[in-house]
C-alpha cells in the first residue's frame, strides 16, 4: 500500500522545482544580456559584462546544486531536504545582502528576487514538511481501535 504525500509536502516540492528552474534560467539570461547591443554600447561595457558574468557564476553554481537537491527532495530523502534548505538559505543570504548593500538606491528586481527566494525556505521549515523528511519520507499514521479494552495475560 503506497501512501500519498500531503498537499503541503507536494506543494513544497513543486515550489522548489519552480524555484530551481528559475535559478537555472537566471544565469542563462544574465549571459544573454552580455551579448545585447545596449550593454556593448554602454559607457562602461567591459565592467558591465564582467559583472554580469560574475553574477551568472554566483547564481549558476548554487542552481546546479539546487537541481541535485530537488531530486533528493522529490524522492523524500533527508539529504535532499537538508541540501535544499542550505542552498535556498545561502541564496537568500546572498540576495538579502545585495539588497542591504544597495539600500540607499534599492533595485526592485533584487528586492522581488529576495522575497521570492524566501518562500521556499519558509515552506521547507514548516513543521509538517520538515517532520516528513526527518521521518524518512513517511507520514505518521495514527490508528484508533474501537471496542472493548484488550486483556493482557
């Protein structure tokens, strides 16, 4: 008999998949920006291109780790949950630092990215989700038996 996962756990896995796919798309987008005429015709094109490449590397490496972690998360493995939590929290820290560092002139996109990266962390830390992975991917089942008390001989 195979037990179904709760909607909360399935939702956390689905949100993590969407987040991971977005993380994988972000470095590709940043590298594509390095080839646009607007960047090449800018006054400081070399620095902008270099900055975009560094940003792509900073996000790209954790994105690949997040993909591996998602596989473990999907399979109900504790290591997948831990690796996903560490990766997501690390990215949240990077994005949060970027917002705090540029507080005088905040960039709306970075603020939005930081808030979006907060959602998977919150979902992973919900008690029902974390307990599921700490129990080895099994839900706790409570069985109630009605009837007269059993006699112990």
